[in-house]
């Protein structure tokens, strides 16, 4: 039997790289680099899709919108939408498009704990990244075979350890540096391997709605996560918080996602995931520049 053909965009990024590695044994995975496929080139994207006729496209590519930008962050909105619509334009040449949305679609100014899918559209995001994801969701609502897998916090190997909190904490602990955060916040973090397993489920079981909150709904605050990292490291390091109190919680309601898991879904325990990630950084210590950990971004 021929294996399904899957295109993964952003294959050198955090989510895309993990998807490509873990799905390669089950699918024919194509994860072209930018030099092989420029997602901003409309004609090149259409020709590529027409040539390969994928069963599914997993769209994880996005312009860098973080506090550690490697590109022009003023291009986040136009480039995010151009990449997305270049793929949508070629939808006659593939089966389904699964893309990774964001809790930012709900508008960070109006976050409430455990945001349900029904909260989408109550507010329009003011930031470019959130607004781009908002427009994509509005498109998914009106199109067949486009599904928004809306993530909140995802962590795991290959993420940007300079700024992503759990990886940054692991790396600081590894080098005996204090773990720092601007302000505590309750977060909904999903282990990357669980995201891959859930994505596989959507590849094999057609969705019956255009969007799902893909999250744990198991909220934990950043200080508690820092304490878990410190415990795994076995080191007596400080945890420093610049501003007392809590920011708005960032979490989603996953009831619709869980209703699809007929056999149930066991999320990886957070302690186990953090230990796995810490040991990975321990084994890949040479990838980390400790000088960059001394400057909080």
C-alpha cells in the first residue's frame, strides 16, 4: 500500500522539524527548505503542489514574530497571509490543509482562562501576528478541507532556547544560572510529541469543524514550571521574578478536541516531558551559548 504524501512547511523550524522527524516512518514526508520552495512565490507554490499532489499539507511555517527576530517583524502580517493564501490557492492539488493557529487569535487584551472555540471573533487582535491568524481562521470557516489546529504554548527540542521559557529555564539550569521571568502567568503548555500525535490523528480522521483548541487545559504557572526544572537539574539555583503578581492567563478549553479521541488521549505528564527535555539539552550542551543566557530577552 502506498503511503500518504505529506507536505510540511517550516520543516526547519520548531514544530515542522519535529513533525517531519516523527511522521517520516508513516508517511512520505516532503519538508523543503526555503531554497527549495519559497512560500512567498505564488507561482512556485502552485507548480510545486500541482507536481506532487499531496494528500495533506501541514502548514507550520510563519515569519518570526518573537522577541528574538531573525527577520523583519514588520513583514509578519503580509508574509503570514501571503504564504497561507499561496497554499490555499493550490487547494485543488491536495487533500486537506492543516495549519497551526494560535491562542493569539482570541486577542491578548481579552484573554480569559480556558478560552473556548466560541470565543473566537468576539474581539479582533490588535497585533499583527494575532490578526494574521484571525484572518486565516475566518478563511477556514468558509472553506472545505482547511482545519485550524489552534495551539497555545508548545515546548520541546528545537525551540528557541534563548526566549522560550521552559527551554530557556532548562538551559539556564544546565549552566547553573538563575531562572528569570518578567512576571508570572498561568499557561497551557503542550509537549511537542503530544502535538505530533494529535496531528497524526487529524491526518487519519477527517475533522468535522474548522478549528480546534489543541491544548491540555491543564494550566500551570511559570514559577511552578521553573521549580520543576530546578528539581530535575538537581542544582540550587535562584528563580527571580521581576514583577509581582500574575499576567492574564493564557489557556484553552480542549473539550472539542477530546471529544474526537474515542479511545481517549493520555497527555505526557509535565514532569516527564520536562525531564526528557532537560536531558536532551544535557546531551546537546554544545548547541547552547551560555553568554546568550545571561541577557534576558
